[in-house]
C-alpha cells in the first residue's frame, strides 16, 4: 500500500503543533486559610505534576493529594480527639485535580484540629 504525501505531511504538521514538553498539571489549587478569631487571611497557590506554586511545601502537599486522589472530602474535620480549645480556622480550597473541579470549605475548631486533618496541604504556623 502506497502512503500519500499529503498524509505524511499532515502527520508531521500535527506533531509539530503539539510539543512534547507541554505539560498540564495534575492539580492546580488555590488555598485560603482564615483565622476567624484574629480576622487574618493567608493564601497560597499549589500546582502538582510539576509540583510548585507559592505553597511552602508543595512537594509534600502534592504527595498527600496524590495519596487521596485529589478527594478533598478526606480533609474534612472528623477527629473528636483533637483539643477542643476554641480558636476557629476556616479553609477554602478550590481548583482542579486531573481535569475535574474540586472544592472544600470547612471550619475547624482550632489549629491542632486543622493540622491533624489537612497537613501538609494547608500550611500552618
């Protein structure tokens, strides 16, 4: 069977139009932490695969996100054994994971409870 010169040229043009080095991150998140008692707000960006953004521990955060397959419901507060001191924190995470939209908005009684549920995805002091 003979190959058409048009078909070969089309494949070459198609390969040139889609560079091999273009990488879409597996995850791209915006993370916001509110300290409700102080009224302060902190924000970070996080990308995974490649790991980066303004997040101070992007590699560790992305490792945990991969482990939970981007399921942010795994970060919900559910530990009744953490201290019950009242110093509330609220987290808002929005973005994409492997092409699907993900979102979490959750309130935690204090920083230890927040850390127990979300570390290292949500940075804390």
